[in-house]
């Protein structure tokens, strides 16, 4: 895992670590190290020979990842990624590119990351220098197309990641840009999972609140998160915050939206409590929630 400059006794900086991580990436994708042999042979190969292309060792390795490896394993430090962050960002973009360019007719646990349809995006060349401008514009684009609250997306991403791993973040972002309700978001993500225990487990984590949210566009989210309107029940900010905090223990960050909607619909404090209690299915938990709500002043 040592870089050429380390073997030659030259000064080494963070780009030496980029080389080492490149070796690890090659091994993860192919099942073998790019350089092998005795210490003497290993030192010579790392300093003077290029490894066998990853796709020749493992044909399923995408070309984009192969080119990322080539750049990370460049003999000269100045030809590698300048920072670990640039390396990471390029890997992320390569993954998104693969998601965009590949679609699968059927889904399995092994192919879930290739099941997203094509999007209109420019082609991505991982061998080109990674610029902050390109990363920033892509990041801003993602931000613009995501209309759900960040806390809600984070919660859904965590639930999906427990089933399929880190690729969940990419799938959630993409699905959130198209979903018009939280329920649609769950359904869209469930379609990326094979029919069976994994899909059932993911959908079982969907809170009752997600079935009642009717809009998640930027204007709808803003409307749902406003404090009670003139036609609803007037409650202090302290009571609203306390109710959201109590309900969050049962349904997660979506509780803020549910509380504000309940305040708009309720004609009395007791009705407000009952509306919130309907979000909790367990009798003991529901009673505990009601007790906590009634204690708020």
C-alpha cells in the first residue's frame, strides 16, 4: 500500500495517502491487490509498472471507476487527486454517472445501484481534474431539486441504508426530486428493492404520518411548517415545540409537520392531543404521549 515516493525515500504528503486508498479501491473492486511479489519486486512494480487494468481482472468494474483508480495510482504525486476530498467527490460523481447510464429490467440486491433511469446530465470523465466549480454546481442543482426537509430526507436515507447500504443517499436524493408526497417517496424507493423481506422491512419503517402528508413541494412544505393559521387552534410556540418533541420520539422528524397540521385542524386543545395520538399505534405509547401533551403549558 506504500506510494512510489515512500519506497524511494522521497518526501511524501497527503497525495501519498491518495495512492494507498487507490490500492484499496482496486482491491475492493477486483478482489486482489494491484501490486504483488516479494518486497524487492513489489517496490519495483509500484515505482515503475502499471497494474493490470481493473476491468481485465473483474469485467464488471465500470470504466469510470477504472479511470479513477488509474489517476489515484499515478506514479507522480502531482498527477493524482490533489486531496482526499477531491478523490471522494469524484467517486461520488462516478457513482451517480453509473446510476444515470445504467438501468436494469429486474432488481436484485446486487444490482440495486443500477436501477435508476437516465437523467439529462453531461457526460462525466473521472480522469479530468475535479474542480470546485463543477462540484458546486452539481451540489446546488441537487439542492434545488430536493423539496423535502433535510431532516426528513436524512431519516428516510437512514432507514433505506439499513437495507442497501451507503448508496441509499444517492437514491433518496433522486427520488425526492420527483416525489410529490412523502408516501410517494417511500413507494419510489421501495421499487428499487427486490420484492421480499428487504422491501417489506423498509416499508414497515414508514410512519403513519407519512401516509397523511399530502404535499412536499417547496411551497407546500413551507405552508405545512407555518405556525397555526388564524382558522386553527392558537397555541404558544413553547407548546408547539414541546408537542413536536414528544411526538418525534415515536415518528421521527416529520413530527413538526404533523404538529402544525394538527394545530390548524383542531378546534380545541383536547382535539389537538387526539389528532397527534392517532399517529402512534401502540396503546401504551399513545397513552404516554397523551399524558405528556396534557402536561404541556
